[in-house]
C-alpha cells in the first residue's frame, strides 16, 4: 500500500503518517513477571520453591539484566561473543541469556535453561492493556503495520497467542534479516515491505535503538517502561498519526 508523499495532509487525512512500525518487547508486550517465570521454571526442574525463595531468585536474576527487568545486562567475557550476536542467531540468543541467568546467586542446575524456555514460550508473555485496542483502531483506519524487532527467536507464536499477529502486515526480525536496530537497514526494510516513504512513517518503540528510525526521516514515538499488562501509552499513537508528530 503506497500513498503519494506529495499529497497534502488534508487530502491524505492522516496527519502526514501513512504507516506505523512497532517494536515488540517493551512496546506491544512484556514478559510475564519474573517471579512467575522463576516459579514455573523451578517446577519444570522438579523443585517447588516457597515464595521468599522465588522472590530472592527473581531479584538476583533481574539484577543480571534479564529481559524486562529494566537493568543493564552484566555481560561476562565467557559469553560476550554470544551476547553480541544474540539478536542475529537463535543459538547465540539462548547461550547469551542462559549464561546471564546462570551467574545469578542461587541459580541451580537446569533453572537457566527452563527459564529461557519460558522466555521463548507464547505463555510467557503479556500484552500491554492498550495494545489490542490501539492496533484495532489503526487497522480500522487503514494503516499498514510492520513489526520491527531485535530478537533472536521467532515471536510469531507469542503474538498469535496474544491476538496481535493478525494486525501485522510485515515482519522485520533481526535474526531473519541479518541486522539490528538502530541500523538504518532495519527501518528501510520495513518501509520497503510496506511500500511507504520513510518520511510518512511512524516508528513506535521504547529505546534509543528504535529512535534510530529518525535517521531515515521517519517520525518516532517512545513509550515509557511499564510492567506487564499495564497501560504503556499506546493511545498516543492514534493522536500522532491523525495529527502529525
């Protein structure tokens, strides 16, 4: 779907935006609370932990920089190469995150693998409270949507379970295309797939890597950090596409 970028905003009726690109983790969905992941991962290892032990383990793993914890990852030399390639290769992604979890105090044998399995499972994710309503409204108004994600495994099953996949027209996943945000090629690939001009595209994300879309002339909107299942500020996207950015 392509709209002439020379058309005026009144003619297009879209405030200068013809398509929307979304990041995945931290923007449309978040991993379940880490305490739940730890509890279920421990059960998968045949161990039932009391609530205090679960909380202590979750805090220790989160402090290492686990997904969604909001802390910087503590990368040690022995898995630095895997970490650097984590969003480009499925095996590197698993190695990087299991090694990250293993260095936390109290982690027992098998837990890091079980925790990673939970991370890659459709059941391990929660959509933000304003995700589906925002996507429904965008599609109802005819906006094409691409998912542009730095990720080392296929998230399609996760988005399917969350009821989000039906809104995605194109999937630009780093481990499939071979480069990561903020590389301009990620954003160009999305615009090309949707057949829209970068200058008439809005990138919605939660990090400075997502803001890299500005380098190709796209407009950008970053949502704040929010816990799983909460509102994350996506209702603003509807105002931005209608009124310009």
